């Protein structure tokens, strides 16, 4: 009876270890996919904000040049 119990316990722990490794691997892959998705979203927002800032800086430059031109003519 002791031999059968040892075989069953060994089989159980082998299965539990295999399931744990498989579970960790699936969680790791899920983490990597989620990280990549969030990284792409942040990159898109960053590029959008950079574009908006560039447009605002160009508007400011044109306003400054108009003000300087109007002051030079006065």
C-alpha cells in the first residue's frame, strides 16, 4: 500500500508542478501582450501631444512675428 501511495503522490506533485509552470507561462505571455498594448497606446498619445505642441509653438512664432512686424511699421 505504501508503494501505491508514493506513486500517487509523485504523480500528483508532478501534475501540480506542470500545471503551475504552464499557468506561470500563460500569465507571463498575457503580461507581455498587455504591456505591449499599453506601450503602444502611450506612444500614440505621446505622438499626438507632440504634434499639438508643435502646432501651438508654430502659432506662437507666427503671432510673435506678426507683432514684431506691426511694431516695426509703427
